[in-house]
């Protein structure tokens, strides 16, 4: 759980990361869009299901792609789930 670094005006987003397995049958019934509130309305984002090994070079925030891609399987045990702190010094929002 982190808040985005940088000079983003309030409300600053809170990102929660969950690692779950969703079967293709369940996935087929889930939405493919998300709606983020912005002043005057909302913007639409696409939800994509991807293999955990393909996340290393994605602009995921917080920057967990490398840690996810290194897992031997989606359900592999983690020795330590904590990631290094994300700060304005080590991360640039794109």
C-alpha cells in the first residue's frame, strides 16, 4: 500500500496490490473497464489480464513488475513481500 510520489494535487491515489488467481471462466464475466473520477466527469481505463512474467518492463505503480516477473509461478511463496520505499528520488511518474 503506497501513495504516489510527486507533486500530484489531492486527492493522491492509494494503490493496493493483490496477487490472486482468477480462472478464465470467472475472468470472462468481469468488467474490462475502470472509471476514474476526474474534475467534471470520469476517464475510462482498460483492465488487462496478463501473465505475471510479462510485468518486468511495464509501467506499473508501485514498481512491482520486476518482483512479480521473478516469481516461479503466480502462487509461489514469497520470502518477503515488502518492496523498497517509493520516493520522488527513485521513481518518476510517467
